[in-house]
C-alpha cells in the first residue's frame, strides 16, 4: 500500500509540473510513464513472505516423590528421558513450545507433594526436549519460601543466558518484572505477548521479591494487557492458573474472568491447574473496528505427574498457529488439540511416558500391562464426551 501511494504522488507531481510549464493554462499534456513505474504498479511485491508460526502449549509439569525416586540413577544423577520421548519430535518441530512448571528448583533435599522441589536437571531436560518458554505463576511457586523462589528464578536466568530460554510469571526484581511480564517477543515477523498469572499460592510471600503475578491484582493484569497493545503485539495470550481441581467443566468464575480478559485485550486464553482437561469455549468480543472471537481452553490437564485419580492421566497439547499474510495481515487459525496420556511405571513401561493417544490406538500389545491401555481409552471416551474437545486426528478404537 505504501509503495502504491508513493508512486501515485510522483505521478501527481509530474502532472502538476506539466501544467505549470504550460503557463497555467488548461493545455492538454501527454505524460509518458517510465517503464519501471508501470511494472512496479502492475506487479507490486508483498511486504512479507507468507509464513505460519506454530506454538505448542503443555499443561502441568509436576514432580512427585515417586517420580524423583523412579528417576534416580545415583546419589545426584536423575534420568527423565522417557517423559516426552514419544512426542519430542512434536515439541521440537514447533517454533515455540511452552510448559507450565508446577514446582520449584529449590535444591536438595528434593521433595514432592505438598511442597515441591525438583532436581535442577529436570529444567535442563525440558529445554533439551525443545521447550522454549517456562510458565512459573502457579500455586506451588513459593512452596519452599522466598529462598526457594529466588533459587528457581536464578536457574531460569542462567538458562536464559546460556540457552536462550524465556520465562514469565516470576520475577526477582523490578527490571525482570518489567521485562518478562508480559513477555513480549517476535518470531517469524509476528509479535507475541504472553501473560501468566495464578489464582494464589499455597505459601505466602516472605518478602517483596521474588514476585509472581496474581489474578486478584486486576490493575496489574490490565496494565500488562495495555502494554501488549501499546507494543503492537499481534497476538496476546493469557495463561491463567485457575479453576476447580478435578472438575471437567469450567466454573462460572472462570468464565467471568475469561470474558474480562477478552474484553481487555486477550486474543486467546489457555489455562492450567485443575489437573484434568476442562472444556473449550469461544467468546465473542465487540471491538471498535468490528468483532473477534477469543478461544478459551480452560485447562490442559497435567503434562506429566504421578497422579492416578480419575481423569488425571489424560491431558491435552494445544497448538496455536498464527499466519502472517504477504500484505502483513495476521490471523489465528482454529486452536488444535492433541490428546495425551501420562502412563505411570508399570503401565506402558517401567517409567513415566507421555503417550499420544491417536498414535497408539490398537497397539495394546506394546504395553507392559494392558490394563493401562484400557484405562487410557476408557478415560479418553469419557473426557472427550463431556468436554466435546476433538483430537486433531480422528481417534477410533
């Protein structure tokens, strides 16, 4: 558009010059347009190459005591390599992969529920798998007090410096808070803004820093959403840690919050915390220049954990695809979902393994114990029936 405007101005100036040279009289002038102008106007090149940005979101990465025990290979050696081995290619092929880190890296002694402290190597393993962004705003981030949170944010900083990792939802000082909350960055010519916050924390904050983002801090969230708009973010993703645990449908409070977030600038909302999958909804939002629809995935469930309660082993990977057209326009494609199953030791193998359900339908004989396969399929039928969420691939047993 700017190219056409620039050349139109040149033509107008040329016409005005011809009129002036004719003494201001209405004398017809024959203007010859340079050939390069003609070609430029007929074959305007796009500002951008058409491209698609793919972002994958995972639910709660947890570290229960049994996981620590199962992964221990020596006094200070741990092996988590089985966790995402079957979907590592999906994580790596995404332009960005996001994981919700529901634990602290507070150091030894390592511990599981109710006060989580995971081995440092877990964070490095996740980065090795291809995760680019860690979400740290959750109810367990202060499980080990101020010192535990300080050590956690220190490790994330080290990984940012050494590995290019990004994190949000936790900050050790004012500068870090301003830089990472919201987390704004550009990939493939598309500017994203991520805002991560939690309904609360199990342990109170012992000092002013480190800090996490709270849902109750409405003005802080509005400020972050406004900053994303001021920075011309193309897509703003709200990532709340919220909801009622173990319930497959969202609450009225979640919906009210989602509507509030959408009205204040969120383009997509992806939640965590309930430890089970919750339903999906699209909210219509009126804007000055028209209307938009905001997709809301209320809960992705667990990514990996030792939980075995009903529905807690089934989970979702959500895939967001954002297209940048040749003229610079940005549009989101419909959110895609992939059903996953967290198999515990004794099920598929002797360790924890995240299994893409669609890929393993009909492969019961590959399980160490077939009852885990049967439970996976039964849970899938139950949860998908209640939530109405479909896998990107058709799952038929």
